[in-house]
C-alpha cells in the first residue's frame, strides 16, 4: 500500500510547533497581540484537516472568519470530535515549542513565537501538503486575529472553551 501523504510527519510535534508559530505570527500581525493559548487547540486541528482544504482555497485573507464559517457551515459538523481527537497532537506541539523556545507563554495566558522561533522562509521549501497546512494555519491566524476575543471565536465555531 502506498501512502501519498505522510500523516505521521504532520502529527510530529516539531511540525505542529512550526505550524503554531505561523498561526501566532499572523494572529499578532492582525490583532496587535498574541493569541490566547486555547485558540491553538482550535486552529491546529482545523489547519491539519485536509478535508477542509477547498474551503481555504476558495477564500483569501480578507474573507474573514465569520464569512468563511457562513460559506462553509459544515466546518462546525463533527468539530468537537475533531478537537478531541487532536488534543494530544496539539499538546505535544505546544510542549515541544515551549521546550525548544520556538513558542513562549505570556503571563496573560497567551502564546506566541519565542526566542527560538524558526524563520518563515523554510515554508516555501516544504512539500505541497505540509505547506498547505501551514498556509491554512496562517490564514486562520489572520482571520482569528481580526475576529475579536477568544470567547467570540469559540462561539463562532459553536464550541465552548
């Protein structure tokens, strides 16, 4: 059996960290502040969901979170199960990011790039599937950064933080 895409590589904590760094950078650029840590548990599973790729390719950075969710209401279906199934992957990515200093926790419960955060240039050299995961995370960072508080973002997805 041939597997065209290596799911294990994407569930690697280092890849998750790299993806979260991209999310955090775009969130901060859009909002002027770091995202709340719980948003990592929403953004990373969605970014890693290949079945949602078309919903991202049909949009642009200025589309906005609410417009995207209104265009693709099916995103909310099975979201709770998706988030539950990915909790360990996200936790491992956060732990790896903190221990490698690629991510840093703020005193206010936020997470952002740390002193050891990787440069953004290696993204372009990645194979297409992992590159799309990171681009989706960055798009989510921009949208969520402009969408308001973490509570309002979770509410838009129909999830209680």
